């Protein structure tokens, strides 16, 4: 019996865990100098924001410390002047010298200690800029660094991306914000809820796939970049008249079903179909809900309807002998 109902489909794709590109922080040198102590000394090390990364000796930093102390002393002397312009000039000079240290990534607590001791320090600690894992390191102890040189990269994995490739024919069902389920092959009992956060604007020309991105929180860092996951998206195909897919004969040019017109009698009927999923197919035109349709032996029914086989003749009819040709039978 053809029934009215809602058809749903599940899209499945293999996904790959990748780092969130917005959570990558690259530390670069802003000055020339030499590394005299290295705390970020291994790839894969977990570091925290504000922790010492390395101690660097730099003549430029040493000179900037001296200039700051001179500006501080001058500001103190000018503070007793009767002229507002002189007092303001002293303060502006001190602010500029302090700002120079800050722009060279000198930590705040180092400047406070410099104010207290009034003595320039040979080395300055550079701090880690973000929480995360050291995913790349290109500096070693004792190495000379130059402005613009990449020192190390920190990757925050507290949130990661999953990128999944869907077939070109499935692209029309994908949309930003669409709910999905992420399943972990290595942990069959665990699934994660996610949403499509971005659809890439280009298609993979070789694989004919479109890549969708999902954002996932990663407590405990269970999702590691490079892991494979299974992605499932539930698609609502809408309501309509539904039949088993086996009921439809598809010749390529036309689609036919056999509808019961009366007990024991079937008629072929051309139909227009929609989407198919889970062994069921939508009938857009040709069959109404409640009609009974043949779902098996359709090829036999099709052959009989095309050959036009007549009922068996009565006993009184003049029947040719067995094996004799029947001149009245139509051959196709």
C-alpha cells in the first residue's frame, strides 16, 4: 500500500581531526640576541600562557633598560619644576621609554623589578604567548636569533576542527548550522554532537567532493590531530507518497509501477519519483496514498504486459496439438 509519510536520509562521510587554525600562535623574535636559557625545549611540550619560554641576551634590550632608567630619573627631577611643560615632558619621556620595553615583549613583572633594583639585567625572560602544545620549534640553546625569526609555534587543542568530504551529489543537502553526529571508531560507545560551521567554497576536482568543517570542544585532548572519525548528518527529505524502491521499474527513459485496479488485475502506470532512502522512494506523480502496488516479480509482470498473454482457451476451443505452431499468437 502506498503511504503518505516523511522520508529521511543519513549522509555518512569519513572525517579527519585537524587543529583549529585560529588557535595557532607563532612566537617570533623582535630583536637580535642569543638564547642563554631555553624552557620551551621540546616539541609536544604543553605550555601555559605567561610561563617563561626562554632567557635572551640582547644588546638592544640592555640599551632599552638603561634608557628607561635614565628617563625615570629625568622624570623624577622634572617633577619638581615650576613649569608644567617641563613636568609633562618628563612624564612623556618616561612613558615612551617604558612603551619601548613593552613593544619588545619585556614582561610587566620584569619592568617592575627594574624599577625596584634600578639595575639593567643581562638577560630578559620572554614569555609563552598562549596555552597549548608546542607543535613546532626551530630554536636551540645558545642560538643567535634575529628579528622576524620563528622561534616556536603553540597549538591550542582545547577546541579542534573535523573536516569531512561529502560527494558532489550530496552537496545540495549541506548547509551551515546543520546538526551532525561525530562517532569515534576507536570508541564505539561514544558520539559527539556537532554542527556544520563552514562549507569550503571549492570542490576537490580529483575526488569530486565538498569539504565541510565542524567545530568540537576537546576536553582532555581526546581528539588528536590526524585521527579519523565518522560523520553522520540526518537529512529531512520532506513528506510525500512513499513506496518500496523495488516497486519502481526504471528503464532509464521512464519509470513504471504496477497498480492493482481490482483483485488479481494490475495496470502499468508511469510515475515521477523524488528522493530515495532506506529502501523507500518518494512518488511525486502517478500514485496516490492508499493504492496498492506490486513490489515483487515486477520484471515478470512487465514481460507479461508487453507480450499480452491471453487466458487459457476453453476445452471446446480448437486448440493446436502440442508442439504445433499457433498462427494466431503475436510475437514481439
